[in-house]
């Protein structure tokens, strides 16, 4: 290596490591002041350094809101293919962000996509291309790109279905409504847990209502069951409007209204059933029972009592409806802080150990008895293996009743972590061991892959890794690189294992920035993100929640006081900022982290009622959460937060 090349390599190594951890504004300023000199690459090594240098500069201009000098673009001619594609991709992204869509198009069309080996980079690159075409209203071109994404080997089924939906939407905009209708139909009537089915069904009904109207009633009822089961309550309600009222299944209607949180409509139907004064059928009883459950959201005692009395009066004592009504009304009273009264109804529920609410009622009865200071003995059935509330029971007995029960909590349990005195020490020791195993193979400190990764271009690094014949030692490094972009998040099993892989800090820059800006703990944001999307920025739910933190566009609109698009919410930085704004709002409403987390899941209105009635001790509040789903969610998030508390400090 000549003197010129050595000087250049040293310069580029300094640039890549210094500016990876320092401000983009400083880097941009140095280049513009000619304090960083461009040197023509003359060897393979210097080619790699030259590429890295230009990538860092383009990224710094983007983050620093600076213009991209023509002299940087002129440098591209000095770069050999296929490395040049990285520069084209970053430049296309730069001009897309700046709103110069025609220039972005000119660069994205220079990329040789057939040379991209890593499926993740190929997916995100083609997605970038589709967005550029969309901004230019080139709908046919956009549709072709989304069709190509569906053919990528190795990407998830969910991403392929999203691409199918986006292809159909682009075709619709281009005027190819017949093709679009066929694609919407495929997704709309997909029985699997398909988050894009609802959007497709809405589009299909709007584009060609006869496709839905002409479905036989029996088939419609079957679709209704599947829609309600898969959380597609909005689709169920659209479908219901196409069925004659006399042929509707009352219980399916009630289920759809309940899932859609349309309490008023559900109450109206239930009241009409009650006031008929006829002997109700099974479906009508199920409808009123669903209305009883809905009263837990609005805290209306008169309605709850009316619906409870109706179900009890018209049900056999051995029927499931009778047992469920007792549990539902007991839960209503429990949520309202009436701990003495609710035990009467829980005791009725637990008469049958085969009842599906048996353990729920047994545990709530224990809490109610202890809080109202009537009884402190632990029912034996709460300690058996089959009881899903076993660990909650034992922790409650140990901490709040002073009972000594010999039991080892599951290592996946929040209650296990709460009893760990050396958690930070254990996590620190294992993190150090994990880090010592990284970059020991061919991907080492001197490799181009390593420098790309450390300079915050992990997808390019992974693409380069696909071109190499790696050693066994590189396996853990690849997993760590995947975890850093949210594409690898293994199931947690033990705090003595590779916690950095089960609890990655993907999108760290975006999440940390939002957390600091709005005064939210980083560890809380990482924990919520892990549970909401597993760090998938393109996650999409049946209910329409989008992105890393599963934000509803309507929620974002209320918080920001402006319309928000789905595409905006797919951007990790924007999504994290909206989540931080929302969490800041919740923190101002609730002092307890458990309340903040449970309200992120169940809504602040419900938790405000719990706040007034329940004890302020954080763990006791978790144990008392009436909603099983919210209770599980809160435990998982707080478990992960305790892990991230340690990792963030590391």
C-alpha cells in the first residue's frame, strides 16, 4: 500500500469511527470547510473506505438537514460496481426525504437490485422504490414493485400480504379496477390472522359492493364468525348491514359491536330484547350477556344490574350463561372497588371447577377477601399447577400476607425478577461475556462489514456478509447485527443467556432521542416496543395500529392536532416520537409505571377508574387489574423494562 493510500485509509477509519458517535452537523461543517479532503480511491481497500466515507457524509447531510454537494455525487463515478448501489440507495433516500422525487427516481433506477443478496436490504430497497413512484403518482410502476416484493424469498408472510394490498391500491389508483378487485378479494376473505384483510375488505366493498352483497347468508354468517374471531369487528359490521335483520345472528352482532367498542349500539339492542317481554332464546341471552361485559368500560351500575338480572332470570343455574353472568357482574363490582359485595358472585362462579372463569373468580375472591379483611387463607386450588394465577397467588401471599410458601418462580415471570437482588450484576456480567464473543471471526475490527455496521449501515453490512463464506464464530455476530435492526428477537428463557438477543435495543437512536425529548424512560419505551411490534417498523394490526409502537392514526391525530398518514407512522423516528408524546401524557395522569403501561393497552379512561378504586402499591395494582389481557401485557412490559433498565445503563 502506497503512502497516498495509507493516508487515505487512516483518514477514513478516523471519519467512520469518530463521526459515527458524534454529530452529523460537525461532520458536514468540517467537509464544507475543506477540513476533510477527498482522495481518489486506487485499490480495493480504499474503494471500500471511499464508499464508507461518502455514505457517512450523505447520512450526515440528511440528519443535519444540509444540501448534498454536487462534488459528492461526482465521486460516484470513482466507485466500482456493485458497491456503487449503496451510494445510489442512500442518495435516493436523501432526495425522497427532501421532497425532490424526480431526482430520487433517477438514483433508485440506477440500482441493480439483482445484485442485492440480503432479503432484508432487498425488501427495504424495493419499498423505497415503491414510495418514490407513489410520490410521483406513477401507480403502474409502483404496482410492479409491490408485486416484485411478494416474490422475495425469506421475508415474512405478513410483509408479502402487505405488498399484495399495496399492489392492489396502486392498481386501483391507476384505473385497473378489475385487477385491483381480484387482489382485494384474495386478502379480504383470507381466514388467517391477516392484518391487511380489514383494509382489503373495506376497499373491496367500496369498489364493488355486489361482490359482498351477493354472498349467500350462510356464507356471510361464517365470514362473520371468522371476522369477529380474528379481531376484524369493523368488517363484521359492514357485512352485517348486507344481511336482513330477521336473518341476523344476534350473538354475532353483539360480539361485533362489543369488539368494536360500540357500547351505545350494543346497549340499544340489549334493551330492545329485554323490553320485548318474550321468552328469550339462547342467542338473545348471549347478546345481553355481552352487554353486561360492556358495562365494565362505562361503569354504569344500573345497566350492569339490569343485564345481570335478565340473564340470571332466563338461564338455568347449570348453564354457562348463568356462571359467566355471575363472574361478569362480580368483575364489575370488583372494578368499582366493592370488594365485599363482589365475592358473593365470585363464590357462585367457583361452584363449578370446570367453568372457564373458575381460576379468575377464585383469585379475585382471594384478593377481595384479603382487602376487605375477612379472610387470609389461600384456597388449595390456587396453588395447583393448572392454575394460570398460581405465581400471582404465591407472590401476593408472600408479600402482602406474610406467608412462607416454598416455590421457585418461572424465570420468565415478573415476580421472579422482583425477587432478584443481583439482577443488574447478572445482566452486566452476561452482557460483557456476550460482547466478548462478537467480531471474532472473519467479521472482525478490520473488515469492511464491521466498519459498515459500526458506521450505522447494518443492512449494507448484512448484504456484504451474504457475499462472504463466514466462519462459525461469525454466527453470533450476525445474530447481534440482526438484533440491532429489530430483525432478530429470540424468546427469553433465562437471565443467564444472551439477553442482548432476547432484548435488543433496535432503533436505539430514534427511541432514545424521543425518550429524552419528552422525559420518558428509555427502558420503558424499549419494553413497550418489544411487546407491541417486536421492533418491526412495518408492523400493522387488525385494528389499524401501525409501526414500532402500534400507534393508531386517530391517536396520532389527537396528539399532534393534524392529520397523520400510515406512511408517516411507518417511519421509526416519527412513530417513536408520537409514542413518547403519548407516554408523557400518561405519565402526567398516573404516577405508577404499572398504570401507565396498563393504560397504553386498555385506555386511560378505564385505568382512571381503577386508579380511584385500587390500592396505589404498584404490584398490588397489577394483581388487581380486572382485564386478563391487560394484566398479562402489564406484567410482560414491566418484566422487559427491568431487563432494559440494566441494559440501557450498560
